[in-house]
């Protein structure tokens, strides 16, 4: 079985052909800068990479170009693909397991856009385009929020008027669930142990933390939307809610302007002007005070969540770093866990400095808590969830 995994964003589409059983990727592609004067389509096949630069007016045209490039390379999706798995960010209280998409389901996903206005609309668009391109195979939505659906009530409930919360579906949903679930499972597989108490740190441009007890999440940093929690590339993470009212009253900013500020002009970018960690480090090395402060705030918030989840769990076996920053930024890992020997956490500097694309231990042999770097693979997780659902029908 070959699953086409589609992750549709506002101006880009990531896709991958995945064999769920053995995890191999037959093709990986990216359509980006959709709607701009010049777009780009990149296709990576085993032993071969091709690229086209041309105007891509919309998602439908972009996906068609990608399909044509695959066909030119000898890959006919109509013959080889048995299902399409779609990443959908917000499932609300309606969707908490992989779901076959029909018109009614797609309408419900679209109606949840008020909870994820930056994410669900392009997710819906990608599904619409892919269903038109491949109408004869099942399409499955896999939700970022699904893994955290069963959070304990104390963790998922906000301390606001209960009737208002119920009426508008206000609760902690959590995000990056596909990654947190996949990584926590890989940790147990790598260590050959089950029932572990873990903290998983998904650190990319978007960032989230989770506390997982024996395979079940008991807390996570993102909330009603992906804005809450850790400092991120362009998102603020936790702030005093009073800031929103202050900006409305004192700066005369409307909801859209505040939304733009907190989601796109905050985080590392808001504090330093950039959200790339390599560039940030270069500026810090050059004496840029704003860059240094942005980094310090990022680490400060990350350490607060690590400490909170250690207490939340009561016992800790593993801390796992994953995603682009978590897997590649050794300084972030070192600073996040610095001076925690008293809590049984000790990083080995040489192990931490090593780079690689496989799971690896970066703690010392004497560390009571095992610290790992575990590459995430959300595409494989989506492909396997899609395969399992389709095969069971």
C-alpha cells in the first residue's frame, strides 16, 4: 500500500509518497510560493531531484504540476496510490481519531476554522484539491489535536465561566499531537522499555511540550489554539490575557491586528527581527543585544515547562527533543537542561554535539533521566494512521 501524505499550508503544499509498513518514502515534494509572481516545485526521488520555477496561481495548479512531474519521472499516482492522508490541525471536539473525508466531514472541518484560522482553511483547500485530483481513492484526515483529546479535565479545562466555555468549545486541545505520539512511541522502541514517563519537546518554528505518562498525555503546552505555550518563531506563546484588552483600548488595535501581532510578529521574530536559529546565533555572536535577549526568553520559557512537567509527572524517565530546532540546535538542548544534575538530568557535551538523523542518547551514562534526540516523522505517522483506517473498512 502506498499512501500520499498531503500537508497543505496557506502558500505551500508538502507531500510525500510513503509505504506505511516499512516506512520508506518513494517521493518527497514541496510546492511553495503559491500565488506569488514566481513559485517553486521541488520533487525529490531516490537518487534524483528536480525543480521547476514558474507562476503557481493556486493550490490546484500547484498540485497538478507536482503530479505531472511525478508522471514524467515514471510515477503514476492514479495507479500507485491507494489512499491519501491529510494533516488537519484542528479537530475540535468533533474529530479525535483519523476520519475518512466526505462532503459532510469536510464541511465540519471548515466550520472549525474559527479555532484555527491560520491552519484549517488551507488544510481544507488541500483536501478539496487532492479529492479532485484523486477522486477514486479514500481520503483520510489525521488531526493534530487527536492525541490530546483525552487529557485529564484538570489539564484541559480553562478557569473561565463554564457555560461560556461549553457554548464555544473553549478547552485545551493541544497540537503537534501526531509528532508527540510518534516520538513517544519511538522512545520506547529505541530503549526497549514500555510504560515510560516522558517529556517530549517538539521545537521547530512552532513549538510545543507534552508530559506523557505510560503512553498517555497528561498535559501539553498549546491550548485552544497553537498560540499558547512556548516561545516560537513568530508566535508569542504564553502572555497575560490583559495585554489583548490593553492593546484594544490603548493602541486601538482590532482583533485582526492583535491576531497578526501575536501569531506573525511575535516570538523570536518579534523580539529580534529574525526567527532562524542559525542567524540568531550569528547575531548573538556579533553582540546583538536583542538577539541575546530573545534567546534567553526562549530558553527561560522552555525550562519553566520542563520544570512544571517534572512536577506534573512526579517521576521522569526520559526527555526527548525533536523537530527542526530540537534535533539540530545542540546549544538549545544544552541550555534547556543546564545545571539540572540535582534533578538527575545530565547532558554529555560530546554526545550532544554529534549530529545525526537517527535516535540517539545525549545524556551521560550516570544520568538518572535519559535524554534523547529523536527525529520526528509526522508523514509516516499520518500514512500509518491512514493505512490502518482504510485497511479496517
